[in-house]
C-alpha cells in the first residue's frame, strides 16, 4: 500500500474504526516513518479543533424545533435513514464536514480576494483598451464576458481574425492618443571621495536598476593641484528613473541636479499614422504589380514601391528610437574628486637620465646630418671635378702668357 492510502487511513485510525490487522500495520509504519507520524499529529490536532467547534455550537431554539416538527406532521412508522444521512449523524463525520467547509471558504477568500472599489465596476475608458489588448494576446477574444465587462470592448465574433486585428490596432491607437509619451533626461553633479571607486559604484548601481552604461569619460589630473573628474552617461528604465537619481545622490555631495522632459506623444502618433498610410500604399502598389501591363509601367510602379519601402523603414526606425527614449531615461553623472591630486615631480636621477637620453638623441641626429652631407658631396663630385679642372686650365694658361 502506498503513502497516500496510508494517510487516508489516519482519520479512521484516530476514530478506532480500522480493522485490527490494518491498525497493526499502520502502527508499525508510524514507528518507522517520521513524516507519516507528523501527518498523524496534524490530523489529530484538526480533529480536536473540529470537535471543540462542534461542542461549542449552540442548540437550535425550542420554538424553531416545534415549528419544524409541526410541519412534518404526525409521526409515521419508523423508516431507516439512508446511509449518507445516518453517516452525517455521526459526530466525527459532522465535525469533519464542518472543518472542510470552513477550510474551503478560507481558501476561496485567499485565492479570490475582493476587488478594490475602483475595480469592482466596469473598467475606466483609459484601461479598457489595455485589457482588450491583453485578451487579444492571450487568445481569450470572443469568450464569455468576465466580471470586468470586457465583452463590450471586444465585440468581434469568435474566429474573425480580421476583426481581432482591427480591434487590436484601435486599442493601440487609443493608448497612443490618451497616454502621454514622455522622454526624460537627468543630470547630476557629485563630489566624491574617490572618483575611481565612484565609477565602479555607478556601474554596479546601473546593473541593479536593469540599465546600461552608454558613455564614460575619465579625466585624470595632468598637473600638480588638479582634480580627478569623470563624466558617465547611463540609460535606465523610465519607471526606475527617480529611484536611480536618489541612489546616485547618496554616493557623494550633490552640487547640481536637473531633470528635463520632452513630450513625444504627437511625434509618435504622427509617425504611426504615416506608417499606416505608407503600408496601405505599399499594399496597393503590390496589387498593381500583380497585374499585367507594359514594362515601363511595371518599372515605374517598382520604383514607387522601392521609395515607399524606404520611407517605411525610415519612419519605423524613427518611431522605435522615440519609443526607446520613452521607455529608457538618460542620466548624466558628473563626478569630481573632493581633493586635489598632486603630481610627483621628477628627481635628480630622472632628470640626469633624461638629459643623457636627449644628448644621445642629438648626437645621433648630428651623425645622420653628416652622413647626409657626405652623400650630397658624392652626388655632386663630377660637377666639382669639372669646375676644378676648368680652374686649373685657366690658371695654367694665364701663367704661360706671363
């Protein structure tokens, strides 16, 4: 016999209604199975609680009992009660039934809590399109209406795919028209004890907020008395924008803070409308392409189709970029070290080494210059020889005349 069947025998074991052989086997398993013994303790505690509830229940009023007996009429010959009714008369069975009923009611209250006052009635106009879209995505369109009254939002009959798509597009359009699409940008300046450590903390905080580091500029001081500075740009989900700013402010002293918001609602709605028109135009051009006609006409339509598709891709990329700006806010963090960082001056040995290296460099340069001049002399040697020969002949001629 498996474990489940043994657990089913526990109530009968407590009531003393098990056969002797079965009771002996069960007691042997209770001694060897700690989990089964723990289950027996829980059943015993539940039985005692139910018996206590039954014992404390008040008896029915005498007037009520007399009225019921009067309606029943004179007592007839005794009849044997059905098995189910006679079983319910047993105190233990009645206690178990009462306990199960109380447990079922508590489970229903825990699983299905009462809706708040704002959600008890029909959904508001702003939330109805969102619920319609959820039903479309989960495949519940066309089913029986639920307690939120979504049947009024989805009038399309079951199986009508075109009607479902039209409802989804209208819900999306209504969401775009009612919800403001805001792109937020923040800037915060901080003075921190150590810029390098602060950069690591900002990166860790960005990961915890499900964001990403998009830019980093780390400027170390290059002269004595300078300060270590850095500028970081991060992108975080819009719903975590305020929390991220607060967490960043705790990293050091805040010197500046600013938040700007750009409303992209009209631009997104306009791009969506233009995209729908361009897609309809693309569908019309494709239908025209399917028809037979002159080669020149087909080429003209193909050229128009290529231009339309290029416009669709550009608008789609622009719309996605704006929606990403709405979904992810940008924060720029300017970090500055609170202390100046001294730059070590070179020592005497370092200065002498630099002077020696500079002298060697100059000597090598002079040697190269001499070699270059020697190559020049070698290249012009024939001309110099001719000039010397002409001077020698001229001098000899003048000497002969004298």
